[in-house]
C-alpha cells in the first residue's frame, strides 16, 4: 500500500516514479480514481521488456486486442506463471469471451491446483450464466485463501441476488476488513439499503471518498435492483453510473436494455448504439440493436387498456384470441386483486424465440415462455415453439399475474412468491392448466430436494442441479395452493400486502400464517407427501413399466397394452409428455376398432392437460363422428390456446362447428383467422366468412367478404348466389 501511495504522489505531480511501476500499482491508481496517474502508469507498462507487464498495460489503456496478443506471448513459455492465464482469462471475460476465459482458468488450475484466483474467475463466469456453480467455486477459493477479498465481494453479490441480505452484508464486511478499498463490497451494502427502502447515501459517500468516478458501483446497484423487479429504480442507478463515469459503456448498454424492457425504443437505440460504437459489443448489446431494427416488422394494436405487438404475419392469426383473453384477464385480476393498473399493459409476442431470448438476456430462468417487466410482458408466439410445447393462454395468465402483483407490492416481492402465485393463477383459471407434475419434480420430491421457503429464491436464481428451476416453479405454485387450502385464498393477498411493506419471507410467514418458517416447511412437506408421495416413491417402477408398455406398443402387442396400460396410467396419470400411456392405449383401442374407448382415453388425456395437437385433433374427429359437436368444439377451442398458427384446417373445422351450432360470433372469429392464414382455398374462406356475417345479420360485412371471394374467383357460383341474396335483402346493417 505504501508503494502505491508513493507512486500515486509522483504521478500526480507529473514525475516519473523512482522505480518501475507494477500492474498492481497501476490498477490501484485506477481503482482510486486517479485516472491521469493510472494512464501514465499503464503506458509505462507497455514499454516493459516483460510481455505480461505489456499485456496489463495495454489492458489498462483499453487496447484489448494488443493486450490479448501480449498475454498470448506471456503464457507461451512452459514455465510461465499460472497467474498470467488467470489474468488473461479475466480480460477475455471482460471482453465477452467466457468459453475461452473458462479454459484459461482451468489451465491455470492444472498448473497450480491451489490457485484461488482461478476459482474466482470460474465463479464470475458462473454468475453470468446463473448456473448455480458460483458458490462452490468461491468456497474452494476461500478454502485455499480465506483472505481473498474479491471472493468475499462476489459471495456478497450472490447472496443478495438470492435475497439473503444478512449473508450479503457479512461477506461484504469481510471483504472490506481485508481490503478497505473494496468498492464492490460497498456497492453491495448500498444495494442492501436500497432494497430495504433505506438511504444508501453513507455507502456511496464512502465509495466517492475513494473514487469519485466509480460508476461501476451504481451499475452494480442497478443490476441488483433489476433482479429484484425494481426496474424503474434500476434505470435511475444506471443513469447515475453514467453520470459518474460517462465512458462506462457497459452501463450505457444496460440502461438501453432496461429501457427496452420498460417498452421504450428511441432512447434504448441511442444508448445501445453509443455502447456499440465505442467498442462495447457483447451479445446483449448487439442482439438488442438487431431486435430494435426488427420492430419495423411488427404491428402494434392499441386500445384504452392494452397494447399488443405481433409479427406482421401473425397479427390476424393471434389478435382475435389474445386481445379478448387479455381483456378477460384484466377484468378478472382487477376484481381479484382489488386494483386497477395505472396505464395500459403492453404484450409483445415474438414469432422468433431468439428475439424473445434477447428480451430476457441477463436474467435468470431463461427456459421461460414469457417474462414481465413492470407493465410490459414479452412472450413467445406459439410459432416460436414446437406444437404442443406451449400454451400461450396459460403463459399470458401467468405473466399478467406478475403485472398485478408487482404493482400491488410496489415491486417489493421475492421471486418465489410472485412466480408461485402466477403458477397458482394458471390453475385457478383452468384446472387443466394446474401445476404440472413433471418427472423432474417427482424425482426431486422423492429425493427430498425441495428447498425451505426462506431459501426458495435460490432455486430460481442459482440452481444447484439442472432441473431445479422447473422444480422451484412447481414448489412455489404448490406452496400457494397449500396456503389457499389451509388458510384460504384471501391469505395470499394478505401476504402480498405484507411484502409491500418490505417484510422478509420469514416475517411474512410468521405474521400472516402464524407459523415460524421451519414449522411451515414441515407442514408443507407433509401436504406434498400426501398428494404426491406414492407417485414419487414408485417413480422408478412406473418408468420401468412405461418402458415395457412402449416396447409392447411398438411391437403392436395391443392385448398387452390394453391389459397393462391402465396400471401404468394409474401410477402417474399426470404424465402427458412424449411416449405417454394415454397415446399407446388410444392406439390399441383404434387397432381393435373400439372408437368409443379410444375417444374416452383421449378425453382423459385432454383433461390431464395433454397438449399434443394431433391427439386433440384425433379426439375432435371421434367426437364429431359420434355426434358430439359441443364436445368437439371445446376440444378444438383448446387447440387455439396451444397452436392457432399455421393450421388452416383447425380454423375451418372449428368455424364449421360454430356455424352448425348457430354460434355465429365464434364462426366469424374462426373464419376471419382462416382468411388471415393464407389458405389454399382463399375464395372458399372468404365465402364462409360472408355466410357467417350474413347469418349474424351483419350484411355490410357479408357483402364485403363475398365481393372479395368473387374478386379471387369470379365464377364461384355459391358466392354469386349469396351476393344476389344480399342484394335482395333489406339494407345492410351499419
């Protein structure tokens, strides 16, 4: 420290130091905001005869390509120090190349298994990917070197991301005790205060006293705010970061992305372009600019309470369903949550999943189908997924629950509660959309991997095993179902109001449920065991029997399928994914010519929330053949929630069913979507639409459609006949 102080004095006076500078000297000057002195120091390093020193010098001068070249030279000798690879890895991490950075950290550990800094490097990469390994890496680093301040700094960051401010504060304090100028640890303390609705000024004053230009501190606070749903506050602190360090291009990019998440597009483009033009070209920046460019290919549909954005090719296919559903959701949630939104809600529907992924970049849980930022919802279009993978209706009810709960709690809510409540709301709207008991969930229940409620956020943020995010969604939704069953639905709203007061989960459980968290966990696990324990305990047996059933079905041993299938189904009736027992039994029934049994098992599949389009279409055909038009209509209506795009046959069949049942509004909707789907028989689609309008006594619209049909096919006799009938009828309705 004395050497760095002496060096800084010399440099501030414009004098050369008496001894050659080291990289540590230069970075210390920069960390303390002595930019001129740091610049001179780094320049001196670039003139060194040591390739490693030159690498650090060019890095400090932001000449990254030259730094990379010098690190390559420095690490070529077989006896080069492991720290060179660690530092090179950190440069690559900083410049958006995590795969090669990770390789360098591992290579350093091969040379020196006790290198704690290499484990910290791996932890930084893990943090970026929310893969759950960061804590393990940091624990290894601290075992090797308990006095490594940067490991404690990063541990503090992770703890706060996991909504554990007490551990975050403890780790930040350890870092500061070891290294009094640990600015990142101070930023964590500032974030803790803000998240608790206390003033962070004292911590920012300490940061400023060390480095008045440390915008990175404000940017770190902003990142914590966005991970805790405080999007507007995050914008404020990204702006503060830029004010402190105008050349902090990472903050400009983050600000642009945050503003995009809030539904803006002009200022985001400016901030992202500024970052890009100044060499900050990480994947989030580049892809966000591309996404902004693609918005010219979107339609925006507005009314008093909603804004919907669709890819232009899908507007006519999705608007008739989604706009109506959205209005239903608004009316339902306004009544349920006893509040109105302050402005219109915006829903963006992306036909390209990668575009949707850009909207969620840098956020945890990227397997999501939708994501909510304040009153902006971004979600996949059904066309972005494989048919049957995605129920857009359930996703929209889920995301809109977030919109209301974030508003109701003023964004003071833990991740587990808002996700759990959203999962719960899906099932409240439709029993068939209830919490999905996947094989991963059953295995987690069997292996007792469910987390205590006070630590459940970690399962979303930094999962400890590959399927833990899925398991955490299920557990959070089940907790809400358990609370409703034991205390009543009203208790969930009470908890939301308690979170709005910035109470922690432990406090909310104690206050609203009158249980300490440990007792709550015990009761919840007992409830879970009663509901799913038998299925979980026999999961391996079920899997073996299903495998045997599949083998029998593939060999067309239908007697075996019909004999063993019901037992397999009874062991795990919620399993409706690929190679499910419902499908094999239905195939066996069909082979035996028993259409009634085939329809019955397919109906059971449907009501278990089976979503394979071909199985539902097959059921609808059987229902029509049996004269069950009402049931067939309901089955095809379900398909509209799963895959209403690229399926003109669905809309024609459903339109015909509605028309035959004199449900003309439904017929008009389906035939309208049919005409928008670029059908093979365009004239026929327009004629069907005209017939529906005519039956609904909307003669002006009927005439418009029939004329369109005749423009396409002038000799189309049914359309000519309908036009004559329209012209002979009374004046068209207006």
